[in-house]
C-alpha cells in the first residue's frame, strides 16, 4: 500500500502542476550591493579619487547607483549619508575600532549618520532594480546591518573621535511599484561594533496586484532618539542580496477533493497498520 500510495500521489502532483522537483533561487541584480564603487562627489580629499581609505568617514551624495531617501521628502539638517571603510582592530590599534571585524563583505559599508541624539525624520538610501514582480515567486532580501562603536578616524580630516554609543534603529524594506511589501522594522538586537543579518521574505500569488512593477530596496536610519550627550547616532549597511525562487501555485478545482481524500486515505491506512502492530 505504501509504495503504491506514494507513486499515485507523485503522479497526481505532476499531473496537477504541484512542485515535485527542487527549485533554485536566482540572485537578482543589485548595482553596487557592497558599496565598493568609487565614492565621488563627496567631501573626500581629491587625492583619493573616490577610493575611500581605511578609517575615513566621507559624506555627501548617496553611493553610486543608490538614491537618497527622506521620509519628509526633502533632506534634513544633521542627517548624513556616506561610505565608510572601517578597517579592523589591527588597523586602529591601540585605539578601539569602529567595527573590530571590519566590513562583512569587501571593504566598504554605507553609513547613515545622524548628528546628535535627539532624533528626527527617517532617511536612508534606496535603489530601483531592473527586475519586476513575477507571479508565484518567493523573494528573499538579506542585508547586513551594523551598529557602529565609538571610534576615531585614521585619515585627515576625519581624525576626530566620534562618540557613537547607542543605536537609532533601522529598517530594511522591499518595495514593489513604489509601495513597501515587506520589511524588517528593527527586530534585531545588534551589539556595539558588530553586524547582524536582517532577512525578509515576500511571496506572490498567481495574480499579485504589483505584477510587472519594478522591485526596489530601501535601507533606513529610523533616527530614533537615544543616549543623551553622544555626538551622533549611526546605522551602517552592507552586502545587499535579493533572491527570487518560483513557488508552486496554490491548487484549485474540483479535483482538490479527490487529492485530499487520497492523502487522508493514505494517512488512515498507515495509522491502522500502526494500531494493528501495537496489539
């Protein structure tokens, strides 16, 4: 009974379009996902040519291929966007490092620095992708989120000590057609000087309202008030990845009853055999 039941169930799955073969997620293209592109147009001294040196904190426009985003619709005083090459403990010794283990991927991370501790409007960076929403697809977005430790820069004019204790909160958002469809609104508890992976999923059905609309990724400093007296609060992001994998469409139709009956019959037969064996 067992082998015959499994064979029949497998045949029904193939006939009715249910997934019986493993599916592989495909990586969707994100430009400059690790913020390694030259950081041009910033306050980085020109002799570096946009190649951010270790221990520098240049700010200015959003990193290449990313766009600045402000919840209010316009830039806010004291909200800075930039690129950081944090280096490691060895680079900063004997002083404390911003991130003792360095960047999770490559050399750079994007920095979202808020001057002071009083809080303000949310802001960040976003990127609209070439990929569009597909039906019956599972989208998985993962991003490294960093809580920078207090540290000093290594390269003039960024050699000041920055008191960065505390954390202003973060958001990692997946958008479709301009609307947020999934987000991590700050669930991770991230220790000072470390990164943690935020991961969110969105699964579309056979006819999503956003079908054919462009996907986008947004990384946000929530700019929440925190430790009084600190010189600033910062969130850093790195290694942005978005995967898409097909999922089996939800089966419908009158044959569902027959399939359900078959599965229940198989389960009942197994239970009866176990009950007889127990006597």
